[in-house]
C-alpha cells in the first residue's frame, strides 16, 4: 500500500473540512430559507383570511359570498378557502375543495383531534398552522362585526395552500447554494494548497533533502523522512516562537489599550474635579491601582521657591494600617532639589526607580531592618516645562526596574500636566470673564450713578445761577439802597455756593487721579473750628438749631496739618448736620484720640446731630463718589453727594480715619481724626479760645490803601475781568495798566523795565489770544526779566499750578478772583527784588 504524501494529507484535510463546512452551511441556509418561505406563506394566508372576512361583510347572501370566495381562491392559487361557524361548527361559505377532494380536510377530522375546539376557544391573536400531507392549513379567528350569516355567527377562517410549490422552491434554492459553496470551496482549496505548498511543503522537502545529504554521501540512497526529526523540531520551535510573539503582541496591545483608558480617565478626573488637590488624589488612586503599587503620595513644589518640595495631604494607601509610621514621617519632611526621591525627580525632571530602598543610603525614610517600604518610584508632573508636583509610589517588597511602567509614568505625568495647564487656562479665562462681567456691571452702575449725579449737579449748579442771573437783572431797577444791598448779598451768596460746587467737582477729579496733595503747616484748631461755626451759624439760626461745642479733655493750642483741608472737612460735616436736622441741636466735640506723647498723636473731631438719620446700609454707600443714599432726600434737602466722599479722602490724607454711625429718625454721628504732628512743648488748653488773626495787611493808615504807590501790569483778554480786577486793585491804591494778550505784555513789561520804571508785579492770564500766558512768561524770563509774575487763571485742574510755576510764574491765583486773596498775593510778591 502506498504511503500517503504530505500533499495528499493536506489536500484531503482541506477538502474534508470544506465539505463539512459546506454541509453545515447548506443545512443552515436550508432551515433559514424554509423559515423565510413559511413566513411568506403565512402572511399570504393571513391576507386571504382578511379578504374572506371583507367579502363576508359585504356579501348580500350565501351564494354571492360563495361565488366571491371561489373567485378569490382561483385568483390567489389557494387550494381551499372557507368560513366556519355555528354550533357545532360547520362550513358557512367557501370552496368545494375545502371539504371534498382527493384527500378532503373535513370538519370531523379537526373535531376528532380536538384542534377545532381549541381554535374555537382561542383569542383573536391566536393562529394555528397545521401541515397535512401536501397542504398547508392556516386557521384564523373571524368576527364579522357581529353580523350573522345564514343565521350563524362566523368563528373561523380556514385557508389551505399547496405545499408542493414551497418545497420545490426550497430545494431549488438549496441546490443552487450547494453548487456555489462547492465552487468557492474548490477555489479556496486551490489557493490554500498553493500557499501551503510554497510556505510549508517546499521548505519541508528542502529540509528532507538536506537531511539525506548529511546522512550519506550516496545521493541515491533514500532516507526516510522520519530521520529528519531535528529539523522538524526546529520548525516546531520557530512556530512556537511566532505564536509566543503573537500572544506577547496581543498582551502589549491590551496593556496599551488599558493605559489609554487610564489616561482618558485621568483627563476626565482633572476636568471634573473642583480643585487641584481633589484631582491629584483621585489620579493617584487610579495610577496606584493600575500599576499595582499599594502606597502613593504627592509632593508639591513651593509657589515661591521652585527648588523646594512640601509634602501634601494627598495619599493613597490600600489599607489604613499599612505603613502608618512611614506616612506620618513623610508628612513632616520637606526636600530641596536633589534630596531623597522627590528632590532627585525634581532635579532630573524624569522618573526615578528605586529597586530596594534599603540598599540606597540617600533614601532616609525607610532604613534597613526597621522600614517597611522597600521599592519606590517617583515621576514628575509638568505644567508647561516646569515641574509642579512629584508623584511617588511605594511597595513593601523589592521590585526590579521595569522599562514600560517607567515610560508610562513619564507619559502620564506629561498628560496630567497638560490637563492641569488646560484647566488653569480655563479657570483663568473664567476668572477673566467674570472680572469683565463685574467690571461691565460696575461700569454700568457707575454710568447710572454718574448720570443721576450729573442730573442732580445740573440742578445744583442751575439753582445759584438762576439767583445770580435773576438778581443781576433786578439790580438796576432797585428802588432803594437796602433793596440793592439785598440783591448784591444774594448774588454774592449764590456765587460763593456755585464756587464751592465747582471746587468739590475739582477735588473729586484730583482724588480719582491720585494727585490731591495736602500741606503741613502750623495752625490753630480752635480758630479753624470757630471760622467754620461762623459760616454755618446763619443757617442754624434760620432753623432755630443750637450749635454746641465741647472739649473732651485738654487739646493742643496748635497743631501741624493742612488748615484748608481740615476746615473743608469740618465745614462739610457740620453743614450736613445742620442741613439734615429740622429741630434739636448739632454738637461738635474735640479731644485727643491718643496720649500727647504717642508716636502719632491724633486729634479727634466728632459731629453729632438730632436729624433724620438713615439706615446703616445706606450710610455705607454715602462714602462712594457719585453715589447718594436716597434721591428723594437729595431732592428735599439738596446737595451733590460728594461731601462725605471728599471728606473721607481728605481725612486719610491728613493721617486719620473717618467713621460714621446713624439711626433712622434719631440722628447721625460722624467722627474723624487727624495727625497733629509732635506735641512736645505745645500748650494744652482745657477750653481753647480762637486767637486773633496772625497776619496784618500793610497799610494800616486809614488814609492809604494797602497797594498805594504800586504799579501793576494786568494781561487779561476778558473785558469784564479787566474791569473787575482793575477796580479791586485801584480801590486798594494801585496803578493798573491793562494789555489784551501775551505779546503786548512782553512788549510793555520790557519797555517799562528799560525805561527804569519797572512794574511791581505782572498779573498774567494764562489763556489769551495771539500769545497765551505760558509763552509770554517764558519769553520774559528768557529775555532776563526778573520782575514778579503772578498767574491769574481759571485752569485749576491737577498739575495746572505746577505748569504755571515751571513756565516762570512766581505764584498762582485761581479764578474767580477773591479780593482779599488777590491783594494778599500782590503784597507778598511786591517786596523789593
């Protein structure tokens, strides 16, 4: 008997396997297609049953119904159609073949088997399919809208189809599938055989030939294939190695997928966490579980020192009692760059693996014989290129260095850092957006507040202007000196009120620009308080209010501060108290807030009234510029709403604080303090009396004016201001010459100086046509003019005084001009040069 060849064995195996697969596939296809055909037949039978029911509903009598059913059966290629009903069941209408024929399906047959009774008792949803011989029988429940046919109620519809057609189509499909499958199997067998021959059979034959050549020098002596076992063993070993590599690649692929899932989970944790600690804690736990390290901890880089690491509260310990001493010891240790495991990771900016901590002298947290931690690994977490944290993992037994986990730790540190950076950018964007929204809301609120303020300011400015313009029109028609004097007094009073309003607006502008400056000169607080009380006395008398002054202990006779700003604060607070008090009194109390020998002695002023008061929440808003507590109160009592804001800023510039308290309907209390300067050697008085004026004007002789024999050059382009200033100066005894612009001022001043009759002072307006005052002053100084030049200007914003002095002016007087201030300034600067 011939020994089977390897090619034959392989071919037979392939053909056998293909045949088995073809049989299994054919059987499966046969069953599947049979179910499909039966489903189609069942749907056709149900459709015919529905048609019979429709015919029964529309037929007029039994003969018509029977004729229609027979036509339907012939058209639909049905063996029989019948409508059953009655007690006992019988055929009400249908085709003759339903109960006669070669092998009739009679009602007694169904009744004898018990199937008829079962069908008659079934619900509407029940259907019965019984294959009998070459026929398929379908029985469906039938109810024809409650109608009765031939005196009987329909119960069932019987549909009988020929099964031969179904069987023929089924076997035809199965035969076609079998032929196609055999063809595909044949082609596949040829391809596989060719591949196996090339990659398996031919190498084996070559191995057999090599064995023969090595076994004998006689090439004609056949050597059985069984003697080449070493070569076949080598072939099996190579095959095993290929399988092992495939399994290893599959395992690596699974591990890579797990690592990617962990990275995705870490990303989601950081994105969803409320804060950084929570994110790092959850990430530490996930990494420890994935890499099978029982202990994990995070060291954080110091915000101020990038080379210092602090232990955090972020731990993952698989068991609460595990390495408790090690955990407690770590919580108290800081490390610099290069120290221990976290410091080395920070220095190298890459993972560091410690196989056995007991073998490393620099690992001090777990000593040989006493420490429970043996293996450790740490890796950095980056944000941009900076290390922000070090995640360290520990094990209770030594672990050899593993390349893949270290690379994964490095990647997860980079990924975690990128997520943290993105989160920081998102939080920064959210914070900036929130700040922009708050700024926009603040801007809108400020705009509304300023709009309300400007509306109120317009009212406050127009009120004195109305009085000034109105009484100025009435002045020429005054019938007596008393009426004329009253009109003049009204115009002057409203003019001073308008000037105070403008000064308040300028003060707010300087405060917002941060350029409001205060002086530090010696002054007398009792004199300042007395002058303020004199200013508000008339207003208090009109309301029948008492102005009470009290002293809380001895107070200094003199202090060092800015008297003008102190007077402004007192005037604001006391005038407000008088304004908002209808009856009762306004009390001012003065006393030292500190001991006289304190490093920063403070003098306190307290203003209390019995006025309308206000709620505390409204009082707090009164210190905000352009904000007022109640617009109805403002409309009732007037005011700009700037006084308290300006006063608070002035008090802080004077070295003190302003406090306020109020109770609605009971009154308000405002208290502020100012620095007094050193009080060493200063007289302390129990009840100070205001001293007489310390400055006397020159020209005490009543027959002479204070400016007699003085020649003054006035450079002013406004005719009204020319007449006003000229009248003030000539009434004081001076001789005034007027020019209309800066160019004429230079010409006239230099001509008078060359003639040996220089002017004692030049009053220079800074805004004039042809040449303004700044250019004129610089021109005079450049040509060597040494006379006194005093700026007289309406420019009183921040920096205007310094601008005039830089141009070469000796002093600065603001418009509107005050008579006393103008004369005093001229006197101060008309001493011989």
